[in-house]
C-alpha cells in the first residue's frame, strides 16, 4: 500500500468522489435543461439516472462480495496446503488446489497418498501457461493440442510513436510511465501516476486504481470492472487492447487516451523488461 500513501491527498477516494459527483450533477442538470417542457422525456431521463445509480454500484458490490466469500474458502484450503508443505508433499500451499472438491475428505485422511496425483496435475497445469488461448470464446474451443504456443506468437516491444488501439473506457488523456503487472499482489511496483497495464482486472485490482494515473488492459468489455472503476475514479482507461502486456514494457512513457481508445508510445528511453 506504499503507493497509496505516496499519492496526493487531492487524489484520495473522497476527493475524487466529490469532484466526479459534482460533474455528474452538472451534466444531469444540463440534460434536464435541454429537455425542459418535455415531461415524457424528462421522466425517462430521471428513470435512467436512478437506475444507473443503483445498478452499476450493485453490480460491483456483488462481485466484491463473491470475492470475499471465495477468499474465506481459500484461506481454509491454504491452511491445508501449508500443512502439506510441512509434510514435504509439495512446494507451495497453493499446490493443494490441484485437488478436486470431492477428493478433499480423502486427502485430509491420508495426505501422502495424493503426492503423485498433485505433482502430475501441477505439471499439466504449468504447461497451460505455454499455450496462447483464444482471445474470444463464442463456442466450444478447439482442443488444447491445437492451441498455438506463446513462443510462436512472441510480440515485439513497441517503438517510439507506435499506437495500440482498443476500446475507450474512462474518458480523458494522461501521459505516464508504464508499469506492467500480471498479479495485483505485486502492487508495490506501481508508483503514483503510473499507467497500469494488466491482462484484465477484477475486484482484487481495485486498490491499484487509486494509485494509477491511467489503466490499460488486454481483455475487457465496455461494462467491465476496469471501465466501471476508472470512470468512478475519473481516470482514463483503454480496454481490449489484446497485446498491451506483451508489447509495452516497464518504464516506457505512453499517452493513454480513454476517449479515443488509444495508447501512444511517447518514449522507450527508460524502458526495462521484467
């Protein structure tokens, strides 16, 4: 959380909320003025405003609640994993998650008997990271044997002046230093004002939005988590960029235009690869 502590007080959640609430109120008043005299249209507008103020927060609150409940279950499973590490059955507490739900009782009764099964599943699981999955799944996907390997589609890093195009999310335009993260637990690397580049975001990533000056994600739709949170905090976001995490590198200077849906590389002079 060091990044949040270093952020300006002017960018606190409360300050951002007050600024955005004032903007929303002013925008709503302009719409009402434009529809003055048309009672039917005004009624529809008020209904839409009320519906949005309820539905969007409820959607995110539902996701956050699900994450919290799942975490309670995860904590119990991690304790089983910690004990398995102490027994020398595997290397990390998370490795126990290779078991199926209907195998847990038998595992608790005799953990050692699952050593080889967990090792086999871990090897199969780790091999999946070498595959490049379909960007969009609209029907039954092809067998894994037909998926290309990531090494076959390695993307070159972008050079000065290059532009990535996606969907505009949170409006606005910001220039900042790129920080590519694939796991929210690595948030200590994100500095205030950095452009957060991630494969996707969900409720676990929300604290990072309080630090970032803009957000760019490989995957996401117009009503996805990244868009909802970036709009609520008033920061630009571009989603569905597809290759952002592979073609942008830490230290690059980019301009994120959330209105146009573009990410422009201004300079690669300070870039590094992690």
